[in-house]
C-alpha cells in the first residue's frame, strides 16, 4: 500500500506547488503595494489584444484588438484615442452591453494612425476621457509590445 500512496502524495504535492507558482506573477502587487496601470499584450488564437489597465484584472481603460492582415484595430474602453482617424464601427442598433449599461460602442483606428505610431515610437498616446484629454504613457518595454502588436496586425499570417 505504501508503494501506491507515496507516488500519489508526491503528485498532489507537486500539483499544489505548481498551482501556487502559476498564480503568482511579478506584476502582482505584494501586500502594501498598489497595482500600477500599464500596457499588456495578449493573444487569443489569431486575435491580438493590446490593453491599458491594471495587471491581471478586468480593469481596463482601453483595449485594441486585431487579427493578422487587418488594416485597423478595433478600439474598446472608457477612453478613446484622440485621433481624426477614429471611426465608429457600428452604425445601426446595437445589443445592450450589460457591463456598460448600453453605453459601450465600438470604434476602429487605422494601424498607421499617428496615435498608435506615436505610442510605439515616443511612448505617448492622448486619449479622450469624460474629464478631458489625458496622456497614456508606455515604458521602453511596453513600446516594444506596441510595436509587436502593430507588426503582428499588419502581417498576413498568425
């Protein structure tokens, strides 16, 4: 019986250690530290998502999505890039969005727009908020994420 119990206990112990290791992230604030918003790049299948918000949360101010070969990114969020190239993606009636109480709308921004190229090269994007225009900034590492997002979207393959 010991021969069968020991491997099972070892496997359970390793699974517990692995589960604990995957839930901790260096960007997760430790007790007493406050999470800081920043740029994050995610991939879901062929779709790329560039988001500005708190790490490991649903608290996003802005999210851009695209798939390879598209010329524009879809823009979601409480803030919108300040750009003349921003176009409303939907013109007809839209289903009510339960998260925003029907106030959410979808816009598109060309990949070559100055708002995106300025973020990638200079680390700044001016956005429109309810309180007026604000600047979202990107660190050098985050600018590389933005450049990767733009390159991926402009490419013809996933």
